[in-house]
């Protein structure tokens, strides 16, 4: 079977769809309003907004991490802990966050994993506390 010969440029299905999208866009903004942002190009404005949001989110995230650690470890130690994270740790946390935010099943899996890890940590600390208490009691028993 031979392929259909192409017609003149701009008469294909994609050109018709693009024209329909342009007309729909004109209906949404019929008064030819300016694009929000410093540039008349909407793609440039989108890039600028994306950079601002990502850098603002990063600054906020780092500040929160340091603040959470500051109470227990002090200001300088908290800063070093956050800044000396390995590339593997950074990429792993990014990948897990990406999975969690892309879909509901991903969020359920990641959330379930976080809950399981928190419960395991609580259980381990309880065991450690019990062992420490047992050691103290054994020492008392040996002293008497």
C-alpha cells in the first residue's frame, strides 16, 4: 500500500488542529491582553515562573530541614547535616518524591512505606529502651 501524497503545506490535519486551537485561544482572550510576566513571550514567562517557584521551594525546603534539625543538634551541626548530604541521598529523596507526586497509587505506596518505616523505628526504639532497662535492672540485681 502506498502512502497518501501530501498536499500543500499548511493544509494537513495538524494545521487544521492548530488553527482550531488558535481560535479557541482567541475566544479565551479576545481583547488581546498582555501576557502576565516581564516578557511578551508566554514561553519565556513560563520558564521564569518555573525557575522562581523551584528556587523558592528549594530555599523553603532547606530552611525547614535545618529548622527541624536545629532543635536537637544546634545551628551549625544542622547546617552541616543538610549541606553534606550525599548525591545518592539527594537523588533517592527526589525520586521517591517524584513517584509520590505523579499518581495516587504512587502516593499510596510511598505513604505506606513511610508509615511502615516510622512504625519500625518506633518498635526498634522501644526494644532498645527495654534492653537498656533490662541492663540497668541486671546491674542492680548483681550489686545486691
